[in-house]
């Protein structure tokens, strides 16, 4: 566990690695950012869990660029960290721009911060 500045640095590093690995086509490295029971959920109802499913999901991801905003973080009594951050994704294949919010629960495993849960709340036109 780290002090306040160390926690923010760990959260920022995890989020930067998330974007760098998925945008770079590094599906296995991306899936390793999730903890042993880590899960990704998306506002359209998808739930992706387990290393194999996460790796396959990342391998199918469209090429593009993820931009993440500065995270708001809150440490929980159990040492886990809750984080909220806006994002924009530019899909290089279609030109579509998608925006939303990442809602994360991060946990410490083997001395490093990993996603216990990442929920992607995609904003849709009303």
C-alpha cells in the first residue's frame, strides 16, 4: 500500500497502461491489468471476466486511441481504491468518437494495483 501521492501515481499508471496496451494491440498485457478475479462490465450489459475472456476481448478491440481524464479517487477502508474518470475513444477504423466514464474498483495484488472491476459507462444520445 502507498501514501496518497503514491496511490494517485499507481492509479494513473494503471489507467495509462490500460490505454497504451489496448491501443497498441497488446491483448495479453492488457488482460494482466485485471486481478485474479477481475471483471470488465459495459453499460450495454456485457460482462467479461477471466484472463482468457479479457484477452480475447482486447484482441477484438477496434484500432483507435483512448484518452482518459484525471481520475477522482477514494480509498476504501479495506485498502481498495474506487476511481471515476471520463474518457473519449476515437475509433480509427470508423471515425466514430465514443465518450463516457470509467467506474473502477482497484485492488492490490502481489504489490501492484490491478482492476478488480472496471465498468465502462458509455454515453448515448438521448
